[in-house]
C-alpha cells in the first residue's frame, strides 16, 4: 500500500494532481484544502496518501497533512460516506470547522455539502462526535495559498464546483455573484457553496 508520495508536481487542478515519483506519474485526488496549499507546477511536494484498491481501479487520495488524512479515514468509516463524499466534505468544510459542527449538532451546516442529506448529517454527528475532538483542540488556523490570478481562480473554482455535483450553469452563476472575485480558489469555492446552499 502507498502511504506517502515525495515527488514533483507535474499537473494540478482542483479535482486532481499528477505527481512524478522516480519517472512514474501518479494520479492523486485531493480536497480543496490540500489544493490551496500546493506548490507551483514543477516543484517538489509531499502528500500523505490514502489508497483504495478496487476490482477495476487503484485510487490515490492525497492530503497535505497526516491529520487531514486521518480525518478523511475517519469520515469514510461512517456508513454511507465513501471517498468521493469524504473529499467533498473536506473541500467544503475545513477540518476544525467540521469538528465544531459535529460538536454543536449543526445538521443544517452539514447538509450544505453536496451529497449530504439530513440522515447522513445526523449519522455523521453521532459517529464522529468522539473521534474528532482532538482536531478542535490541536488544529491551528487554516492556511491559505497565495491568490492565483482571478481568471484562473474563477475557472478552477467553477471546475471544482462541477466536480462536487453542481450543474455548470449554477456554478457559474454562484461565482459571478460573488463580490470579491480576486480571492484564492478555496475562498471562492467556500463562498460559492454558501450561496448555492442558502
């Protein structure tokens, strides 16, 4: 099993990366929180990996920190939450915020994540309450990457929203309505998700 990759970033977009490790290109899916922390293309990076082996595929999910990978692994142990939904949750809600929402029984905020209905939100709260308590206490403030040029950031944000399950026209409309369109990708996506869920 692959648990860590140290290599050179060949390609990046909000839905996944291509990382060169010793001449082999690994495709890795990442949450937006990790995407926001990536170096420039061509630079070296380290990703903490969760590997899923299926009959028809071997999938790699990458995270900027071991702690974030641990939260992802905790999420996918919840009945009804697979890797795709786990990534959507971490892309929409930062780890410390997720822990606080669970602690505060905030079903409404959890259902703002595409793919999470009321029952799944309630299940997450029940099953995660004890498991995420350390995240609230130990996690520092979420970092933010330097803002990309607005046009690139908007395009990447729109791609990410579509990959989370929103229709292209809805994603474009939500982004167009944002007051600050020169923010980094992660900020744009979080703001657009609030608009789409509200």
